[in-house]
């Protein structure tokens, strides 16, 4: 052994800390005399990285290993594990075959995974011939035999594995599973009986049987007991299985057979008996359990529920006796208001609440009247009897208008009924009567009624009096943010200082800053929030949302995956992951997660249906998409997020009246909650109205599209060049007729993928963008730089208003320059400029809020025009790639100029944006002998959302959109 000292302890410390690079450096620095120890240490380092699932570190360690180690069997074994983790089974197999004796087992496993069982079997048999005491090898051999239908051989192999470790339940399970799969009940019973001599083993295996075959498991209990298996766990299992099967008698027999039943196992059975009305049978068993567990709160609660059930049962035959029993029970449990309420209710046959109110009014003390009145109102409200509760509130408040507890209870009833005006009046009366706590609630109702100034004034009073009231700070900021965002930000900051542990204040502050000051400001405040409140799932969700709004999908996905691991079960992260999968069009990952969503409540069912609708809509599967969106609206009365995409789908299929009905119903629901609701304000509503203007054209377009009548659609477009509905029908018809899978990019004419990558595209390599001011805001500059950074060999220009006007006066037609000067909105100016520049020069135009993700050169090769087909079926104009002088661009420019110079008063989207582009494209197609040929040939490429998102992240977050400068707030996608 060498006497040269080595830093063994430093190595062990680095290894324990998971600092693999440091540990590796220490090993490599050891002297040559310590080569033997260095070899063992390096192999230990590899093994540790693998066991800790640090696969990136393991790959690095393998790649940087000294050459003298790389041929060692144990090294090759670790390399095989790393290759398997990467999914490279072929490489893993090579390594395992060189990994010595242990590697042979792993090589056999790998061969099995690769479907090469014929090679795996002799390898396993050779391994077992040398080392027959390895249970995993026997189990693997059994799996191969079972997969190939050799049941007897599989049973023998599994039995050999079991016999090597007979005390381990895992050694028995494959054999049990085999017999279950074969339906061999006799062999299964023999196996279970063989395990009966080991404590609790038979019960563990029987649990395995109970999942797929509960009746078989139930029938096997008696033979196992006869064979000497431990009775307690078997009776407990039998009790559960019998109860699940609805056999109360058998379940009771198993319960009674237990010497010391556990309360949590017995309670479901007792509760089932109680709910079935078998009260006399419950009492002795419950008494026995209470004698064994006198301090068990759940048993005590069941005893109370049983007593109340006996009172209810007695009330059906002897009301007086039931009332006396209720009074006695209320005396024993004076702290339980529901018993007091039961006592009052039992005073009236048939639960006459007016009579109950009369009893309350007859109580001698006013304070007692108020207290009982509040309890009655609360009970009615919590039980969902809101109309009765409101009637009782009105009665009890007569003559007691200053009774603050009744006013507050009545206000809560009005709030739950959605009558915010009445709730506000009652909270205001309580406030006037001196109830300081009512001030905040009064302000909350004022906020819900849209009375922001009133709400803000009241909440300022609250925070001055109670600066620790976090809800008051939150609602004050919400009251201010619509009209005075700067004041709202100051309020959020003050609230965060007073209640630093309230994450909703931090979230509101960060979101408001992001909207009105830019994402950098929002992220800075979010960083402060995360420092004050580490490991908050809600803050992680907000950071992920910010990243997505910036178009940083990869960073968002990485953070989301880590967050889901750290906060397993968080529903917000779960939903966000589904949204991200859909945004990235990863349908294989999205669908299983959507199908696994809970469906316990109407809101749950609405959420799942909405996700399914979006999934199908992105794939252009319109019938299931429509069914899902309608199911979402039907499942939950307050579901909003399905109304807009359903309307878009109905526009896409020319069903304007149905779309109008959806919009009207959605608006009615919003008004019922006191929210502003004008169905015509959004883009979807505007398009519905556009299609309703000419119902004959819309009906003809729908009929022709549904009949697959291309010629008829083209004729309809030619006859109605200003009809957006006809244009949508023709463009949607092409998509439906081709039946293209989501994300398809039709090859260019006479172009192969190989040739496209090297060819000089007809579309010039230039990018044009527009921002009206001299310099775009910083958050937009970051997005706009993505084009020049991603396309370094391309020319790039960003026009401002002054530069655009100069260019138009020099290069464009006079009417285009005139229309630009007359345009009031920057968005209209941008629409005109992009079309004029592209008509003259060709190239690529992109909106300022779009991020370039990859070089589009291969996509553009051989194309004349590339556009994005929005989910309305229309052609978007936020990203355009085109050759100079293209007639579609000329047509769109002509429409935009005419609309501007003639002073049309419709939406920009329809006049100069995607509406104009869609009509121009449809008109160009309709003029062809074969209208769909340019699209079919790929000369004009109309990308769907899935394909476009591979190249561009569009409609991203920017502060200007919240500052009243964005042309529309409606989304374009699903």
C-alpha cells in the first residue's frame, strides 16, 4: 500500500454533498501510487451519481473517465445504466454485454425491452446456471416465458424466485399476477394458502388479488384462515371488501370477528349502517369501540351523529319525545349550534321555518333572539336554502334593523344569492351601526358593483384603522388599478410591507407592474416576493406565466417540470402543464393529463371539457371540439372560458346565429354577477355580427362548404368580394378537404427538404417591423431583437411613424401614403405600411410582440406567400412572408386603403387586418381555374397554429397592451 497521502476525507465530503465535479477532480489529482484506490473511488462516484439519478453528471463522468477505467466491466456496467437512462437501449446492450457477470442480467433485461426475447432467454439461463440465487433473474425469465405464452415455465421461474426470498411479498406477486391473468383460481388459492404461515403475508397478497378480483379475494379469506393465516388483517380486508360489495351482513361478521378493530376501519361500516337506518345495530358496536378508544374524536362524532339520527327517526313517530331528546342532547353539547338548530327545527312538524322564526321571536332575551336568528340564517345559508334564508332574514330584521349580527348574516345570504346591491346595503347598515368589520365587506360589495371610488374611500378608512388587514389592502389596490394604476402599485407595496406573508398581495403587485410597467418590472417584484415567501407554488405559477408571456417556452417548461416535482398535486401547476402542452402542441403529452383530471364537481367537469375542446380545436377536429365546449358551458353555470372558443368555432363553420346565442348567454351570465358584458366588444362578437349582416351569403357559404363544393364557394367569393364569411368558408374548406394533421407543412413546388435548405428562396431575406414612436419600449425591443439575433444574415428594418411616412411618400402609391396619414390608430398605420412595403419589396413582416424562434429559410424556399391560418379560419397578418408584387398583398392593401380613406367605422381587424388579408387571399384563390391549387401545391403556404408556433411565438405580453394602446384585447387562438 502506498504511503503517499491522499485527500480521502475531502473526496467523501464532496461525494456526500453531491458535488461530483469536485469529487472527480480530487480523484484525478491522486498520485499514481493510489491508482487502485482511485479506480474504486471513481467507480463509486459513478455508482453514486446513478443512484441519485444525476444522469447529466453521470454522462459527464463517463465521458471524462481515464482510459484505463473505460474497459473495466464495472465501468461498462455504469455506462450501460447511463445509456438506458438516455433511452439508448442499443448502446446500453453493448455496455452490459461487456459488463461482466452482473452485466449479463442487465443485458438480458435490455434484450427483453428490445423485443429480442429469443436472445434474452439463453443469456438468462446461462446467468442462472452460474448464479441461480438471483431472484431478479428468475423473475425476468418468468416474464419472458409469460409474454410468450409458456405459462407452466413462467410459473416455475416465478416459483424459483419466490423460494429464494419467501418472506418478501414482492417475490410472490408475479406468481399471483400470473394466476390472476390465467384465471387459475385453484393455483391461486394454493399459492395464497402456502403463504398463510407467514404473519401478514397472506393479507398482503390478498390485497393484490382484491384489486382485479374482489369477489375472489373475499371468497379466499375463509380457506386462508383455516390454513392459519393471521386473522386480524384478513378480517379487516374482508370487512372492507364486503362493504364495497354492499354485503353489510358479511362486513359486520368480519368486524365482529376482530378482537380489536381499528376505529378508522370500522367507521365506514358503522356510517353505512347508520345511513341505511340500522341504528339499533350500530349502537352496541359503537359502544364497544368507544370503550376501547374513549378519546377517539371520530368515534365521538359518530356517536353524536347517531344520537341525532335516532332523534330524527323518533320524530317520525313521536315529535314530543324527539324534541325532549333533542333538548337533552343540546344540554350535553351546548357548544354545537347545529344541535340547537335541530332542537328549534324539531319544534315544528314538517320543518316550518316561519314557525321556527316565531319560536325565535318568542325567546325572552333580545340578544338570544339575535343569536338564534343568526344561527338559523347561517344554517339555512350553509344548507343551500337561500330563498328561504332570505325570507327569514327579512322577517328577523323587521324591528331589529340595528342588530349588526343579523345584518351581517343577511348580507352574507344576499352575497351568496348574487344580490350584491342588497348585500352592500346590509353591510352599509351594519357599518352605520358601528360595526367596523362591516366596512371592509361593504367596500368589497361596492367593488363588485363597479363603484370603485366608493370602495377605495371605505378601504382607505379600513387600512388606516387596521393596517394589518391584508384583505383591505388587496381590495383597495383592486379598486384603484383600473383608473389609477400608479396609486394601485403604491397600495400593493404598502400592503406587502404590512402583510409580507400574504402572497396574493405580492402576486397582484407583480401582475399589475408587468401589465403597466413591463415584464421586467413584474419579474423584479416577483423576485422580491419569492425572497419574502420562498417555496410558494402560486409564485412559481406566476413566474412560469410571465416566462410564457415573454415567449420563453423552454425556460417555462423547465421551471414547470421542477415545480410539479416539488409541489406534487398542485392543481394550478397541473392545469398550467396542460396549457403549456397545448400551447406547444404536444398532444401526446396533453391528452392523458386531460383525461386524468378530476370530475368530482361541476367546475371540475367544466375544466376538463374546456381542455378537451381546446385539444380538439387545435387539431382541427371541430365536431368533438364543439361538443366539449358545449359540455363545459353546460357543466358549470359560471364557466366563461369556453364561450369565446365556442363562438370562434361557430364563426369558422358559418353558424352565426348559434354564435350570437352563445355570446348572448355568456353576457347574461356575466351581468347576473354584476360584471360588464357587451358581447359586441370582443373580436368574436364583431365577427358574429359580420356574418349576421348578410345571412343569405353566410347560409350559402355554409351549405357549399358542408357539401364540399369548391366551385360554388369560389363563385360565392367572386360574387361577394367584401364578405368575410365567404372568405372564411373557402379557406376553412381547403383545410377540411385536405384533412391535414395538425402541424402539417405542405412541401413547396418541386422542392425537397434537402434542396430547400440550400436554395436561395424567392422571398427576400429581409425583416420589417413597425413601432409608431421613435423608440419601442424595452420589453418590445427584447422581442424585436430576436429577429436580427436569430437571422444574422438577413437585413432588418424597424420603421417608426416618421420613417414610414417618408418611405411611403417615396415608394408607395399616393393613395397608400394618404391613407397612412389619415389613419388615427397606430395599428391601422402599421397594417397599411406592412402591406405597402411587402408589395414593393417582399420579405418578412412581423408584429412587434412576436418572437422569432428559428430560421424560416427552409420553410420559405420555393414559396410565393406564407401566412398563418388563425382559429377563425382566417389568414393572420401578424407574420407575413411574400415575394414582391404578390396579388394577395396588393388586394389586401387596396382594401385597407379604401376602408381608411372612405372612413369605415368597423373594427381594424376586419378593415385593415386579418379580415382584409383573408378576403384578399380568398379572392385571389377564387380567381384561379382550380381555386385550391396554389394551397395544394404549397406555392401559398397557410400554416396552422401548430406549425406556426414552431417558428414564431406570437401575441406575447407587452406593457403597452394594458395602457390603452392595444387595438383589441381578444385572443386569436383557442
